C-alpha cells in the first residue's frame, strides 16, 4: 500500500509547525472549532502558509444556517484567499431537506476555478448518501469525501465507511475517502485493511483540548500508527 495521508486541523501557525514536526502530510485550515470549523481570515491563512510548506486545504464555511447573502460574502472571501495563494479547499452544503445545495457549491466552484477540493462531513447528514455522492463526484475538482460514515462519528459509521470503500471506482465513489470525525487509533487497522488511505484528525492531535495547540508528539503517534 502507498503511504496514507494524515491531515491535521490547524488553527494557527503554531499548530501548523507542530503538525508538520509530527509528520502530517497536509493541513485543514479553519477557525472557530466551537462552531465546527469556519473559514479562516486571509491573515490567518497567510501566517500558516508562511510557517510551513505543507499542502493546505482551506475551509469555506460561513456559519450554520447561512443564506444566499452569506454565500456571496463567502465567495468574496474565497477570492481573497485565492489571491493570498490558497489552492485547495474544503466545502459542502446541504439544503433543508438534506440534499446537496448545488447552488452554493457551484457559486464557490466558480471562484476556486479548478482547484482541488474536499466535500466535508455534510455527507454524514445527507438524506441519501449515494445520491449525494453521485451528484458531487460529477463536479470538477472534487477529489475527496471527508466522512465518518455517520453524524455520530466513526464508531457508528464504520460499516458505512467499509461498504463505501468496497465500491471504490464505481460512479460516485471515485473520490478518495478521508476518514475523520471521532477517529481513534484503534480504528486504523480495520480502515486500512479496507483500502482507506486518508485520515483526518482534530481533537486527537490536541490531548489537552481545543484551547491548547496541536501536539507534535500526538501527531507523531498517528503517523507511526499509519
């Protein structure tokens, strides 16, 4: 098997440096984890970009319960981030019925213009995962689904992750599965055996909680386990 990807959430340049030191392959750049991760400022992204040479995926999410005006503002922010050098993103929106909000997604796609992107854990709250995968996988640039398989996390979602990994290459299942959301070290052998080769950690990289920075030692433990 090829070397699996380890992605770590970074809120600050300090987080980014620690994650790189521990062996992270790339970073998801966000702010405000109390709101499950929102779009960072241009300045915060620039500080992280200056601190490390790792690939960065920048969250594009304004807030919960946003409207069209919020998406327009988010598009302006995405354009500023592109000007600052951001070249990969994380996004994903559902409508009130749990279907993919393609209007919001396509508005942002017009701004990021061919950059690779991840559809994040909104998939775990979709009314129909298969239908969402089929619709989203047909869009340009998407190369990853970040998913726990369940809104409750990997413990509950493990059977779904394994079933979807077994369909790799089928229509809707071409993008890579990146497992994340309540992910633990003891999940790794089962997920790796199923062919899943990308993993995302946030709180697992911070043994002292979100108020503390990323621990290089914790990231190193994950890198060694993978």
